[in-house]
C-alpha cells in the first residue's frame, strides 16, 4: 500500500470552508483570487539543471554522508575523549529509547570533553553495522545528538537525528532523518535538514521526503531589486544579492521497470523568494485503478503523459499554459535524462560499512 509523507498530507488538506474546485484536488495558489504571478526570472531559469542539482542534494542527504562525517570525527578523538561504550549509552543518560532489537551490540560515545589536540566533543552517538561479504550486503545505523569542533572552534560535525541504510549489491537504500547536519558537507556550507527515504541502483530510483539546504544551492541569484521591478523580493529580509537561487527540495517520485526513462510523481524546488518550481512527470496513480486521481490536477494540465523523460513545469501550482501560448520562446516542458541522474548518484562500497574499535585512535606517549 502506498504511504503519503506527513508534509504532503498537511499541504493537501483544505483550510476553512473551501471545497475542492472542479477538475481535481487543486491546492495552493490556485485557490487564490487573483492568483499570484510567477517570479520575474522564471523563464530565464535552467530548470533542467535545477532538477539535476536537486537530485545531487538528495544523494548527499543519505546515511552515507552522515556515516562518513561520523567516522572522520571519531578518528580525531583519543582513548579518553570521547568516552566510549560497548552498545548504546545508558538510557538514563540520553533522552532516547534504542530498543532491544535495534541496539543489539554496536558502539557509542557520550561525553563533553576536549582532546589533547583541542578538539571538543559534546553529546552522544550510537552506531552499529553488519555485513555479509558473500552476499554483498551491508546494513548500518547511526543515532546521534552531538557536536564536534576543532581546536579553532570550527565545526566538524553537528548531527541531530537518526539514519539507517542498506547496500544489496549495487542497490542502495537510505532512511535519513536529520534536524542538523553540518561540517562534513563542505559543498553545502552549513549543512542541511532533511527527512528523506531514498533508494537507487540498477536503473531504478525512489525518493520520498524533503531536504532544506541551509545555505542554499544552485546558481547565484542575479535579480537586482534596486534596478528592476522585482515584486517577489519586496519586504523579504532574508534575500541578499548573489545568494543561491534555491533553498529546498521535496521529492515524491519513483523510476522503475514500468518506465526507465521517466518517474511517476514530481520533484519540487523552492526558490529563495518562497515560490516552488514543481516538475511533474507520469501520474503517481494508475489510470485504470484510480482514474480520478490519475487525471486530477496537475495531471489534467499536462499535455505529455508518455514515457519519454519529459516533465511539465508548474510555478506555485500555476500551470503556465497561458505564458507558453503567449511566448514562443518559452516551453513549460522539461527534458530530463534520468539514466544519467541515477548513474551519478553516489553508492557506498561494502568496506565502508566496517568500523570497529580497531579503527579508533589510541593515545601514544
């Protein structure tokens, strides 16, 4: 049975006494009268590149990134800082219930200390991993609420969340929940917040959830509100010239054997002014089993529902058909090479799942 993420359920619930308009489950800006105009630069944006960037963000928001940062930070520790435990830390010391099954074995640290080199550890972390070399399978878990800084005070890792993943041959699955992940993700400045379930490999891909990149991603914003008329930037104190154009991504899509060229579902990319650029592909619902949902908005406003890698752009749920008809240079259909996207997503190797006490540093005289 298909599950719907909580955030999707929340935004789909009508407010007040309004009812769904005729033609489908229309939401958001389509309920506003008059509807808002799109951002002034939406026709100049390279949405295909933005989609590729957004999947790179999704590939980074995985257990593999958190695990690599955790391993790097532990290798800076010493035998006395942070204090190590066999198994999970005592539940009297940390506010989390590990459970008997999930926390069988494993290692952990809990401390507020400083190494002789000056690195500072504060909080706790628990991790465990198992591998089956013969089957090419691995599983690992990391639960952490900790901050690690170097001797200058620079942030090495700040992770508050829990994450698991599995590697089965070339098939990778990650369940990542983070309130903060910083330091290790150099390309994303101060890190990200995410709740994302994802899997990829062998020409298949599935992502459900959302990621917010704290310092943004994508090209620099070239709009100039002091010179140009940019109403969407009026009274927006968080915007600054040259900041990255996008801030967040939401995913609800899957590429599978039914169509290797194009997913079912959509990807939404949030602009820094708050408008969502949503690219819809094939309907999430089967046209024969659930024809009402399969043909409801936004799919009722899509001309191309073939398996060909072509998605349709919506801006804040505006279908842009009038803009396309009035401007011969604008095309709301976006062609995406999902084969290249899947091939570019990072898949960890099995040896990365091994991390034991032998990997921890020892103090030397």
